C-alpha cells in the first residue's frame, strides 16, 4: 500500500491535489507532465485511490475495500487506457476503452477515473476523440493524463486540463529516500555509494531505486562500497578521468593510451 509520502520531491503538487479534494473542487481533467520515473503514475494511482476511498479523506486510508482494489489494479471505476500497438494510442483504443464506456455510471464509487499513461502517444484521431469527451464530460468522470512530453498534446486538450509539472528530483532528495530504504532493509551501504547511485538515477527516483536493488543483489550480506557500485554498474571513478586529462595536458601519449586501454578492458 502506498501513500503520498512515497511521492518524494513533489510536495507542492501533492498539496494542490489534497486541497482540491478537501474543498470538493476536483477538476474533470488533469495532466501530469515530467521526467520518466519521477512518480507520475504513482501519484495518479494515489489520487484515484483518494477520490474513491470509503473514508473520504485527503489521503487514501489503505484499509478499505476500495483502496485495496485500486492499489491492486482491480477497481472497476479506475480504467487505465492501454494501447494495442506499440508506441501508439490509436483512435480505436480511445473509443473502445473510453468513449464506449463513459456513459455508464460508476459501478461502486462516486467517480469514474480514466488514467492515460504516455498520453503523448495519442494519434491526431485519438486526440480528437478524447477532446470530444473532454468538452462535455459526465459529472462523475475524471481524466488523468500522464506524459513526458506535454508539448505533443494539442492546446485544445491542454486548455481543458489542470497541469502539474514534475521537476527532476534532486540528488539530495533521492539520496535521502535511498537511505530510508537502506535503513529499513538493514543493509550496510557506504555513504559515497549512496550518493553515486542517486546521481546515476539522473533525476529519476524509480531508476535510482532500481540501481540500488541491482547493486544490493550482487553483495547480499556484505557491505556495499563505492567500488562495488562502480563494478556492478560498469562505471569509472571520476578520478580516472582527472588522471587522463592531466596526462593529455602533459602530452604523455604513452600514459594516455594505457589509461584508455584500462577503461576499455573494464567495459
């Protein structure tokens, strides 16, 4: 079970959403735009979970039947719009999964929530089909569109949605989250290693967590050091590049070739 606390680095967006829920001023359509792995799908799920929660609070209770259904992906009133063809959301996908079903009232909750991941993959025909529904949606319908490229979505759709932009998550924020997980699991990880994994996540919490799991799996029961992380990820200590630059400035061709050969051998 998740909570809004798990969506780190986006405190303002969470506050806006919770304020809207508390004030009963939830919009019919939202766009979550930002880097891959920044938490858009997680927030979309938590938002839907909150709106359908039987406790009707500003956060999901994670205990009621509705929350458990949403968390497991089995809630009948939460529809994830999937695409049949790779890298394309066609007009048939929109019509079949959305338009043909939208007039049917919610089965058990107050809302019917359609989540469109990778919304930038919609074809022009699919965008037009969605726009028709957005213009006059039933009062119980809410759309949540997630995308990494909002500029590919036409202004006609954007203007009908509340937009939230997810920024790249800082190394400090990712490091803190990784350390929380490390402490929870009881792992022994060098601080320098944690910082390096956070930096390699490149602003994506999901990628950083995946890298940590990958590194930890190689050294179960051992201390995970900075050198271990470099080895697992096939990376090179930045000191090597400093040494290489110094040799280039010294015009030491032999040493330069040796260092480059060393890097090639390490992959």
